[in-house]
């Protein structure tokens, strides 16, 4: 019985030895070339995948949307505001930029919003306070976003998780002493 296992192990060793001599992968330049070729193929595929605004209209009953860490670039499509049943929206850790669309205020059932670690710029153009059920808000890591004040937080009575680090021009004392 033991000799059968040893025989099988010997055959397996010989197979891998022969396979490596027929198609050697011990050349590091060849490995680098293959990895680089695969990377270019993946990047080519990624550039071919575009966000089509036409499909957003067919997702009106969508409640959960997590597109974090996908490397999406550009601005948030205004059609995202038509997903009025959405309760969870995570667009964090992408390369989104520009202004946040005002149409996000249409997401009145939203409970979780994470737009952190993108490249949004300018002041917050939409009133986050118009999202009354919001309990988690994450805008951290958007160095270009400059809220003028923290007054918009006063309407978020369900808010329990707030992440605003790296936001400039925010008067933190105003957060605590609002009347």
C-alpha cells in the first residue's frame, strides 16, 4: 500500500519536472512579460466597460447598491437620484470627482451613504439634511470637499455614525454648540 503512494508521488514529481522543462517558467523576464500582458488585457477590458445611464431606469426598486473599490472614475450620474427605493449606497474608494449631484436628495429612504475616499470637489451642493432617515454618513477622505458649515447635520435626527475627517473649513465647535 505504501509503495503505491510512493509510486504515485514519484510519477507526480516526474510530471512536474517534465512540464517545467517543456515550458520553463523559471525565467523572471518571461514572468514579468506575462504579468504585464495580463495587466494590459485587464485594463483594456476595464476601459471598455462603461457606465450606461440607460440601465439605471430599470433598477427603480433597488434597495442596496455597493460599488466600493471598483475604480470608477468621473462624476456620479444624476440618474442615480431616480433610485428612490435605495436604502444603502456605498461609492467609497473609487476615483469619482466633480460635484455631488443635487439629485441625491431624491433618495429620501437612504439610511447609509458612503462617498468617502474619492476626489469630490467644492462645497456640498446638495442638502444631506434632506435625507431624514440617514443613520450613517461617510464623506471622509474627500480633500476637495469644503462644507461651509455644519448646520445641515441638524436635520439628521437618526444619524449615529458620522465620518468627516479630512474635510476642510468645517467649524467643529459649531457641531457641538448648535441650538
